[in-house]
């Protein structure tokens, strides 16, 4: 559902002001998770993909200003990468003033992308996995192009205090909304194991810290962010881009002794580090748990977004039970 406080008239005015695009049709697209998307057809019949980002989302920073700076850094980075010849990087269309994004009120930002017809999601075939490894190898080798603009993506668990506080308050009811008590009961069943998982993550992070230099990473090159269009693969949703260990992009794609890992080493001269792979795998699950707990500890309703958050919480809790020592 569209974000509160944003309507089509306000969005249309911003698109015309910053990009010179006058909408003939503007339709909300219920796709993705987190940010919000529209399909725009302008009066010349051209189609565009419009994203409205919520700047105060927890992982983006401490508030809207920090969120805008983080998103701008990521978008400036993908613009630089695409401009330097990484054709698979879907970069935003610049505003009339040459910027990669524009503000929409105090709490949101707009990016506009070319509309690419295609499909995404689903399991990657073996050839697609190898093709993606080739794309990531090229991306990681393009690090010098991105150092000026790219944010640093540390492996720290930024929402960690949320989970630690929740684990300390399992003996009293949670009153935020319909998922509060189910979330509390789920965490209560697995509290000891979650505590061990945090300690295990810390140990892996210490080991991974010695594995090698940082590279420019996409951050989430999973099937939902891979678009197949005109027989080619494209990487979309670059808002998490930043400097990190290469395993940040590889943990879900290339096991340490897999064909994909071998191909990555062949292309880059860098071997995949097993500790870093385990660390990023655990980090994904722990952060999904933490962000869901943050939502369910606060005021919330039963809607499509909270259903997805509950699915993430239950699924990733089960994953942590398997992954943690």
C-alpha cells in the first residue's frame, strides 16, 4: 500500500518539477518490500519506474536527513558504475539538475528509472548463477570507480539493541499490535539459542575481519533483485550498495567449495572466505529478526507488510536454529 502522507498529486508535481515528466498515467505497483513503486507513462508515451523511499527506515540511518544522505551516496555510486560501462547496473535517471534523486517532503525521496519489461524472482538456473558470478566479479573489480561516493557497509548489527531489549522483556506482555504477543512467545521459545547466535556472530565477525580488503558490493543480489529482460540479466535495487567484504554479495550464491566460488576466484584472483560467508549468512537472518521485532514491539496493524514481516521472523528464526552453534 502507498506510504502515509504521499498521494499521486504530490508525486506528480514532484516528477514534473524535478524531472520534467508530466504523467499521463501514474499507477501504484504493489511489488517489493520496504520502499514503494509506481509505473509512470508520460504524455510522450514513455514509461518509467518510480520509487519512493522511506528515509527513516532503521537501516538507513538515525533519521530522514541521514537516510537521504545514505540513499544519495548509494544512487550516486550506481550512476558512476553504470556510466563507466557496467551495463547490468540499472541506475536512476538524473533530475533536471543532474542529481540522482529528489526529496518528497521531509520523510521520503524519489528516484526514477527507465522502465525495463521483464521478469524477476524464482530460482536461478545454473547458467544464470554463473552469469551472476561474472557480474559480481566485474562489480567488485570496479571498486576504484566507487570509492569516492560509496558508503561503507559495516557488518555490525545496527538494530541489535532492539533484540537484546526484547530478550530482556519476555516476561511481560507486548502491546504494540496483533503480532506483538505471537512475536514475544516465539522469541521466548528460542531465547537461549538467539543469545548464543549473537555470540557466534561476534566470533565470526572477528574472524572475517582478517579476510581481505573491502570492495564495492550490491548488498542484496538475490533473485528478487535480478531482472531478466531481452535475454539479459540486470541488477536492480541498489539502495544497499556500499563498500564491504565481497562475501556480502556471495553468501547466498556460492558455497566455499562450489563451482560458483571457483569461478569467482578464477575471475578475480580472490578466494571466497568461509568465515565471512557464514558471518554474512547469520547477519541476514539476525537482521531480519531484529527488524521484525522492532516493528512488532511498536504500534502496528494487520496488513500485507506486517504479514510479510511475520513470515520473515518465523522463517529466519528457524534458519538461526540451524545456523548458530
